[in-house]
């Protein structure tokens, strides 16, 4: 028998300067034909964690970890009443294919120093978020690579998800937040994510009988 999926999905688009995050509630997943109809009702909140580039690297990593815990343990007033219980929260962190990009540019020697610095910052950010999630004892933790969907298509999908929410109100979002929305939506719709979604749906139906 397949174990029920954790109720909450916290998707993170990592970065040392800015980390985008999005929260999905599997209990609110829609049953529509389109991806927007299925996933938009489940998107309950989004935001970003920012650190000061002028600050010490250690302080910035601590700020990321602290920000993660604040997202995990605080109710989000603008999205209604919800509380992310670590034992019922699945965390998905994107692991961009930066290594291949770095290797490709390294061969022709272009912008090697900048690429190396960017890759190092990305790896540090992923490590800080991963460590914070482990310390919080979340129900499940995944480092995943999303498909090679062009950036404009990812952003367009996230905007459609935002527009399709029942309580959609005009709000300014940045690219990192929309990337987190895409990541969460992709995870819910992939094979691994879909199995968890179906298990959660069956558990919710059983609880109402």
C-alpha cells in the first residue's frame, strides 16, 4: 500500500542573493483537465528569501537557513490560515544544471572566474537550505533537476497558475518566485510527484467518509 504523501509541498528555487519559494497544499488540488485548473487551487503562498551581498558569507548562509525556518513555522496571513507542520511537509529544492554550463564555458575560457563564483554561491545556498530542511526533520527532502524547459515557458506557466487562483489578486512577483511555482507544479505533475498526489487524494477522500 502506498503511503500517503505529506500534505504540504514547499518548493525552493535556490540562490544566495535570492531564493524563491512556493507552498502548495495537496488537499486543495483541483480535478480540472488543465494543469492550471489542477495546481492553481493548491498554491497557497509564495515569497522570497534575500541576503545582503555586502554581508559576510557566513551571515548570509545563516540568514538563508533562518528564513527557511521562518517560512516553515509561521502562518502566512495573506494566504489564509495554514501552518506548515514539518512532519507533513515535503521539500523540493531545484538543483540547476550549472555544472554542465560551467564546464561548457570553461572549455572556451569565457568568463571562467565569474562562472566559478556563481556556481560556488549556488552550491553554498543549496547546502544551507538542504541543511536547514534536514534540521527541521521534514517528511521528505529532494534535490531535483527540472526538465530543460526554456525560461520564458516556465515563467509563462507560473503566471498562468497565479492568474487561475480563485483568490487571485494583483501581486508583484519576481522571477525567482515564479521559478519556485514552476518547480512545485512540475513536481506535482511528474511521475514521482503524481504518485504522492494520488495517495494524498485517496487519503483525503477516506478521511471524509
